[in-house]
């Protein structure tokens, strides 16, 4: 059962949910683990980024890492890379990852009249789904989740965040990834799931931003840049926070990407939701025990961050980004075993999975579901050969 949380403000709800203290500090994008790979000698990326150029890939004997797999993975990233890095050699900016997108064409010189923000919100959400979003939510921009600074991967510069202050709303877009492909994590093949998610997210966010620009308002498309997606998505009523540090949605579980659009278009903000994830994650240890890098905490939410790549002044399950990325580097592809083994990684279009989700608020049901999850091995890895043969 999905329950909307009626609260005076989603910001106050998140403050209580994560016990945010006065010591909380906004995040500097320079400390993102991928950006640290540029300047921090403790984060050695080796050939990880180079492998996304097919001329530099290194096939492995293990299944899921042959020429076909890398070719498919790298092709899934092609548009995102080409568009995001089109000016990177000149200015060092990687749009979608270090800076927001600057793809908008000039819009209408006059603004459409907004008599009813409720109707405007409905139309924006309808357009978002048509552009490829699996779900869409609205929140007011909470400055705590905005990065203090961006990062320039060419110069090492760390300029202040330049998002215009009058962009009051954020439209959060949930991009579902392929469920069957997620069962092949961790392989080069499964990296295509992430790449395809980003490609769809890029198209969705940029198209939605242009739609709003065409209405005469301002809009900025953004992916992993500019602000933290997960707390904003929680505020926008799109899911709950999981032990693995990912957003868990009631429609697609954690098998998603998140993208967003900042705008001054008058909209109606959504309310946070709860559907049992917090209590389920307290009992479930599957992602923590399955993580080969031991990067996911198995105990209670912690207040102390494991590294500078995490927030401080906030109590939550925090993945050790250094350990996680080191494992990625060793494979030359992203991992996401935590997504594969998560009990919420299901095809919720199936009525039985949806029914189990609805009943999971009861403890005795959660215990039965966890027992079945382990007994029937729903999170078992699908071989790359089976995936290729099944499509």
C-alpha cells in the first residue's frame, strides 16, 4: 500500500527521516567519486574510462565481457557521451555529469498564461511520460541538495554552482531500466542497461526542458550534475531510500535512472510517499551480503560518512564510494549487483509482485517474502548467453 505523507513541507520530512543536523553541509561536486578519479591519487581509475572507447576495450575470459558485450555497452552510451562531451576538449565541461545541459533552442517570446497550476502540472507529467519517463514528480528546489560547486575535468577548476535562483521547481523523471538485462549484473553486457537508461534520460529531460521553453518559461535539463537526485526524488513522491543507497520506486524497484528539469513554470509540488521500504531494509541484508566490495553497510544507518564522497551531518545508509568504484575499476564496467539481488527488483506489472509489494507493510509478510527471495533465488545472475539468446 502506497501512503502519501502529508507534511507541512517535504524538506522538514527529509530532515526528520535522515536526522539532518546543523552540521550538515552541501556537497561539492569535486568530491564525487568519478570527479575524484581526475584529481585524487587515492582513486585510480586505470583503464575504466578508456574502455568506453571500443578501441581500448580488453576482453576477458569470463562471460559477459567479450567483443559483442563491450560493443553493445559502448553503443548504449554513445549519444550520451557525444552530446555531453561535445565541448569537453575546449571547456572541460561534461554536460549531464559535471554541468547541466545547454541544448535548448530559443523559446517563445511570450509566456503561455497559467490560470491553473494543477492543470499545468498534469500536462507536464503527461508530456514527461510521452518523452520516455516511467514516472514523474514535482518538488520545490531545496538548496540543501544543490551542489555548492561544479567541477571542471580539464582544468581542475571548482567554480560555484550557477543554477539561476528563480528556477523554483524541479521536475524529477524516473527512467526505468531493462529488468532482464539487470539480471546479468555485473558484466560489460549489463553496463548497457545503465547506458540505455542515461540515453533515454537525456532525451526525456532535454525534450521536456524544450517543451517548457517553448511555452515561454525557463527550463534547464540535468542528469547527475547540479544537485543530488535521490533526496529530491523522495521529496517529489517517487520512492523511498534503500539500504544500497538507491531510490526504490513502487513501479520499478531500484532498477532506474533519475534525471530532472529545473524550471520557473508554476507547478504543484507532490508529497513524499511510504510503502514499507524503510522497515524492509532494516530486516533485509541481501544487498550488503552480496556486495563483493563490502561497500554497503550491514548495520544501522550511520551518521559518519565513509569518505569525502558522501554527505556529513546526515544519518542514513551510505555506500562506501571508494570501495565500490575500486571494484568497478577491477571489472572495467559498472557493478550493480545490489540492484540485481534487491527484493524490490521485480517486474511490478505482474500482479503477484504488485500484490506482494502491497502486503509487505506487515512484518510476517516481509519475513515470508525474504524467505522466498532466498529460497527461490530471484536475484540469481542470468548468464549473458541466456540474455543474448532470449531477445
